[in-house]
C-alpha cells in the first residue's frame, strides 16, 4: 500500500513539474512572439514621412556700390519671382529604441529631427546693372541663399511644421496601440505613455 501511495505521489510530482515547465515555455514563446511583433512593427513604421508645401513670393533685389567714395554710386537691381517647393521629412529608420523583455517595455530613446528641404525656382525680371556694378554669379548665389533663409522663416511660422509633427505622432501612436494590446508599456525618455493624449502632448 505504501509503495502504491508513494508511486502515486511521485507520478503527481512529475506531472505537476512537467505542466509547470510547459506553462513557462508557453509564456516564453508568447514573450518571444510579442518581441518579434514589436520589432517588425518598428521596422514597418521606420520609413520616411514627408509633408510637402509650396510658396510663391516676389522679391526686390538691390545692390549699391560706392564709386569714388560718396561722390558716385553704381546700382543694380532686379525683380525676382520665386516658386518654391518645400519638403519636411522624418526618417524613422533612424529612430533609437530599446526593448526590455523582462519588464515588457518598449522605450523610445531618440526621435530624429525633421529634415527641411527648400527648392526655389527663381525667375528674374527687370534686371538693371551698369559697367561699374554688373550682375555676377556671386549675386545670383547670394540672392538664392537670402531667399531660402526668408522662406525658412516663413515656413517656421506656417502650419506645415505642425502638420508634419501631427503625421509623426500618428505614426508613433501605432507603437502605443501595439504595446498596449500586448500588455507591454511604451516609454519615451523614461516616461511611461499611458494614453494617446500623452503621446500627442510630447515635446519632440
């Protein structure tokens, strides 16, 4: 009788041990699958987000050159019509992140800054110059650089930057939706993101 009872106890211990190990293996499998899914999502989101805009401006260019001191000046001027295409891009393939399987945490360490490209198309009208102060290649380069700086200031005051940031937040929200559905935690700069609203309020 004792042998039978002892045999039953041994059998139960073996079964419980096997069951426990099996459950732990399943937990590990789920964790590995979740990690792989998160990594795949980051890879899918890691693309170039581009916001496009267009500016049309008219600039008056004038340059005065002193000849013989204050006694005589030579002027050159032009009317410049500008049509510029503007691109604001976030390259999310450069996003830095960290995955902690133990705490089930995805931490976004760094989000790349926006890249701004301004491609102005310049047309010159009413170009006036004389022998003492002719138009040169340097003048055209200076005009182009001055116009690009002016357009950049206008761009920074426009809604394009905000629209680009909103598109970025929309892409990052996919991280929150995925991690939340898997029971993981999303962090940015070590701060947990508890809802979409907190994500939208990030200072990027």
